[in-house]
C-alpha cells in the first residue's frame, strides 16, 4: 500500500494506482477530458494536472502513479492557473456556439432554438412554456419587438432570417385562443409582499416571476389601466389592446393585485410602501426627478442609479429597471430587466447574497460565412428561401409556422448542459479569445450517420472515441489523421461515418466531452 496526502488528507492506496484513483477514494473530484474509465490513459488534455508540494512538480493525475509520501494539491492557485491555461488553449481552436446567436442576443435570453424545434413537432403548448420561461408577454412582443434575434440569424447568410417574432406570436396566439391558457405553477406562499411601482413591461414581468416563486405582488400605477407604454404609447393597429389585456389578465389570475389611478407620492411612499412591503421595484418608465427625491433614491444622468448586475438602487430592498434607469429601452429589454429584477428580489427576500442572475461561459464562433451557412442547409427541411406572405393582422397560419420553423439551421449546441469543456470553462474562468489566431477553423457538420452528427470544429482530440471503436472491434472505427496543427479525428480511408460507427455510435456520443459527436435528435441527446 502507498501512503500519501491529497489536500492535506491522508489516503492509503494499492501500489500502481494513479493520483486520480487516490483522489476518487477521498471523494475529491479532479477534472478530466481525455480520461475514460476502463481504458488506458491517454494524457492529451492535461486538465487533470495536480501539484506535488514536496517536489514542486506538476503531474497529470490520470497517468501519474501514486508514490510514497507525496503531498498533492488539487485546487491550489497554481493548479487552477495551469488548468485555465489548458482551457484557454483548447478554446482557442474550438469552433462552436454554446448558444445560437439568436438565443445569445435576445435581451430576454429566450431559448429560441428550442421553441422552434417544438413548433416543428407541433408541440405548441411546450413551445409556449419555453417562451414564458423568459418572456411573459409573448403575444405582445410578437407584435412590437424589433427582433434583434433575427438580425443575427445565420440563415440570413443564405437568404432571409427565420421569422422568429412571428413564430413566438403564433404559439402565444394559439394559447390565448385556448379556453384554458397556460398558467404556470405557483409555489407555496412565502408570505412576503413586493410593491411594484409601474405596470409597464418591466413591472408586469417582475411580478410574473415573483408570483411564480410564491410572493405577493401589488402593482401601483397612476393610469386607469395597466400596461404602461404598451397601453398608452403603442398604436392600436400595432398592438390590439385585447391582446395586451388578455396577457395582463393571466398575471392578474396568478394573484397580482393592481392599485390603479394611484400616484406614489411622498406620503404613500413613507407611510405605506416602505412600511408594509418587504421589497420595492421601481418600474415607472422615465422617472420624474421629484419623485425620486421624494423616495430618497439616487438618480444619475440617465435615470435611477442601479447596480448593473443586481438592479439594486441606493436604497436597500429597492430595485429598479426598464425606462426608469435609462429611457428609450425596447420593450423586450424592459422585460429582460423585469425578470432579472425578480431574480435579485428573490435572493434578497430569501436572505441570500444579492448577486443577480448568473452568467455562463459562452463559446462564440462569430459570423458565419455564406459557404458555412450553406453547409448547414443540408440538415434543414427547406433548402432555399420560400418567402411567406404574412397578414400582419392575423399572423402566421399553422402551415406557415411549420414551414418557417423548418428553415432553422440548428446553430445551437446539442450538449449545452453536459459539455465538459463549457462546464470547466465556467469553473475556471477560461477566456476563449486569449490565444485565438487570426483565422478560425471552418464550421463543418458531417451527417452521414443515421442518428449521429459529427462536428470536427468542436473536437478537442481527446481520443475517447478512437479508443472506444478500437476496443469494440469496429472494422473501420475512428482514428487520428493529419499532422501537427492539422490533426483531427476522422474515418480511415475517407470512408463514411455510418460505416465507422456500426456498433459504437451511442457509446461514442455518450463519451464525447464536447458536442463534437452528438445525436441528431436533440431530445434524444438530452435524454
């Protein structure tokens, strides 16, 4: 038996065991990308590096044998630094978006690709639920949003962008036409009250997500009807008030109370708002400096001063967003503010550190070329643009919605939650562009296999799939080809992927630490 210490804890392990095995015996996790249990070590990714305090040396934990008296550190500053370096290098040639461009630029960060796939399968209620994870007023925004998501759609490199806003409007309209429109599940009451000053898009959104969490919400507005600029600033022909009222009515049925024709002056603020409510949200639209003075809130040149990450104002327990902090906001950005505010208010009322919504690592490949976008067309059902004549009053028909959804290029990652490269990049604060060269690799998608897609640009050359196909005795399998920087995983003799993965397709997809190998069917991948 070998005796050593890992992170100050003694461990006894059989001679010949690796440092990775010793750490596992103590329940200490060491990140790995190329290591695969049951297979010989490969030592290619080097993310499993640990530090021996006695010798002052770094070792790859997956292959280094434990030695008597070692004193190993797995999470010191030095170890974290070398792992970040490794990740920065791996990411420098990684060609893949963690999130599709449309998803990434949407101010509300709505999962647009998932909605589109659900529409393709005519799962309209599921698509509506996907939208309402981030946008509680989809029928409204489906009519008035300027659609920044469409401006960055990769499909526009080939012909015209997917009409995302109209698709969002379609599932929202289908839901509103239902006798029982979707109502989110409301959690058990937390017996905390939140005052929302202003019932425009930011205030309504904040109330929607706080109501879901079980908080009581009262919206104060000095107008006779709720909706703010949606009610009083958008022409009826662009936004029928029946649509706006229907979506507001859902929030009312969720438990929101409205105090209309009520101006929050100094007296109401001091005697009611600050005394009877556990948190306050200022979503008033463009702020009146006198009102801010009455409330004791710090104001900047643009509006109410806030912490940009948490939306907290200068007064503890008071949050602000939308046009109250900066005039001229798009309604969709006000909605994004409302959801983020709800997140921070929940943290505040839950006695947690108010840090705002978490930000995740996102690999970004930048703008695709026309050639690259055309290469992705082979996976869509519509290979060239078939323009849809849309009636602005009625929106898309069901057949048009199906046709439009089939134009999506599926730019998003198929493993956004399980990609180990993304998980570790998050964990170690990796920087994708730190070592990036002037010219990136080409976006490529190989679809020769019936169920599996291979994207070489996402491959980190860990060799897992190569070892799996070799051990399983695939007649062709996968192998390394090329030399130097041009090394890649490929099928021998330029044969097809379908012949290479006759027995091991599922095992290779499961073992791939990125989305280089994934199931074509995204739902199968998620399963």
